[in-house]
C-alpha cells in the first residue's frame, strides 16, 4: 500500500475512504480477538494470571495516554 501511494497510483479522493476503512477493520479485528477469550478459563488460571493481565492492560493504557498527550493527538 505504501508503495502504491508513493508511486501515486492511489487517487487522492480514495485516501479518506481507505483511512476510515482501515480504522473500522482494526476495530473489528480487536473485537474478534476479545470475543474469543474464554473468561471461565482465565478465572480458572488463578490470581497471578489475572493480576498480570490487569497490570499489562494498565501499562498499555498509561502508555497510550502518555503518547496521546505527548504527541498532541487529542
């Protein structure tokens, strides 16, 4: 895709549509990953696994927030 854009083979009016489509497909893919998680098996795995998952999600959230603030995206 980058090569096609660099070679100017993708028309400019198509870019916003492609941008929106890529965002939508990313959301759908993330939802599909989340929906495949079996909560019962996570709960059975024990407290250490749950704590590790919560800590990793917290770290991702903090890093995302910091990057958004640092880059001035929002």
